[in-house]
């Protein structure tokens, strides 16, 4: 008898409501900048609505595609290969940016494609080698592929690289990786992040100013001021906490119920990237504590339903696929919110389903479509 597939309506409705709310918030947060730059207050809003529509089509298509069709070497390795090719192309054409321009205003962010590609690859590889996960013949190729992808992404996008690293770490840990190997991997990852942070003055400045805003502690360690002079080489790093300060003002001004949709004051050119990485601050200002907690609750629902699927699915590939998508979306969402609230050093990373951006919205919705299909096969 054929298995009856049942949609997880809690997950589906949560995602749909968040996407619609995201379009609404992008419209509200961007109309001033859109009018100044493009002469139309709807410039960003209608683009986000278009990407939302295309993203929901991708979600529905992948929701209806049996996830086991992804469990092939061709899908797993070709996805990673495509991402490496696109990242290499970006590095050759424009090494200082993370976008691959396709003509006019249309662009592609390969680092966003790296997230679902890595999840599918790891789900396939770990399920294939599940009984020998701690064998060096398993660890070596998996670590090589993950490490190379991390390095390729981190050059231009440290935030996405951290999300990739966290997703891979959770999948390997759940798969039964030995504690010793986990600790070694964590040490290597921390060292790698430290190297890439230290390689760029603006990244170092963000970390230093987060823990020591006035350089008082740093001057005790480095009285000659060499580190301070180095991190202030760029004009951007001299005011690296400005965005965080404006974000915190927006969050505080919202109060319990907010100032009302469209009434944010910080988006009036005070808060940079109000419709991108810091859109959560605008949502908190306009919708108050109720709106910001509601957004957080949305990510917690996705996390809950994803873990439910991970726990109840019977085959390893489906389990690691669901786990990877769940961790990817939840970690990125909580990371963005933590940055906006000043809980971690400032790092540009979009809020999934909410921030402006076609690449992020499409890949997130497509990944959630895969998660929904896995959930339909839960016994």
C-alpha cells in the first residue's frame, strides 16, 4: 500500500507567515533609501515580493520531490562542484566582493548556494559511511571537502562560513564523531576563524571594540598602540560600533508594542542596511517586543519541527538532511538576532526569510522545501 504523505501544516504556515512578514518589513525598512537611490519607494519591496514568489515555487517543487532522489553521488558532488566553480569565478572577476553579477540589478551570491549544497553532501556522505564515521578514510575526505568550502566562503563572507561550520559540526556530532576528534576539529576551526579575523583590520576592529570599546584594556597589553593603529587603517573601522549603537536605539525605542508599521525613525538614514542585515532592529522598533518575540518564536517553531522530523524519520539520509537544514536556518537566524541585540560582535549576515536578498530567500525556501518533504515521509 502506498504511503500517505501528510504536510506539516505548522511548519508550512509558519514559513509562509514569516515570508509575508519579511516582504512587509522590507517594504517598510527600505522605502526611504529606495526613493533616494532609485526614485521609487517600491524598488526593493517589489523585488523582494518577486523573489518570495519564486522562492515559494521552489519550496513547493522540492516539497513534492521525494528527498531520496537527492541521495546520489551525482547530486551530492555536483552541487559542491558547482559552488566551488562559482566561488572561484567570483574570486577571479571581483575578489573584493561576494556577488556574481548576471547583468543589470540581477546577481547571485554563491556563498548562499553553499549552504544547501553542503547539507546535501554531508547527509549523503555521513549516511553512506555511518558505520565507519570515525575511520580515517571517512574523516579525511569529509574534512577536506568541508574545510575547502569553509576557506572558499570565508574569504569574502565570514558570517556564512560560521553558519556552514556550525551545521557541519552538528551533523558530525550527531553522527557519532568521537569527542577527541570533535575537540580537535573545534580547535582547528577556532584557529582558522582567528586567522581570517586577524587578516582584515575591520574584522579585528569589530571584535576588539566589542570587548574593549575604548581600547583601554588593549593599551595595557600594547602600550605602543600598534594594534590600535593597525585596526584603524580603514575609515570604516573607526566607527565600527556605529551600526550596533543605532540598532540598539531602534530596539529600545520600540517598547512593548512598537511605533507602528512605517514609523521607524532609525531607518531614516541613521541605521545602515536597515532592510538587509539589521532588519530585525526595524521590526523591533515598529512592532515592539511583541513583533520581535514573534519573529524569534517563528525560528523556534522551525527548529522544533525540524528536530521532530530528525528524531522520527527512519533512514539516515533523511535524518541528516533534516538536521542540516534545521541547524542551518536556526543558527543563521539566532546569529543575526544576536548581532542586532549586541550579544556578539557585529557581522553582516541576513536574517533568513526576512532580510532583503534573492539568493538568501531562494536558498532558504528551497532548503525548507526539502525539510518539508522529509517530514512527509515520517512514519
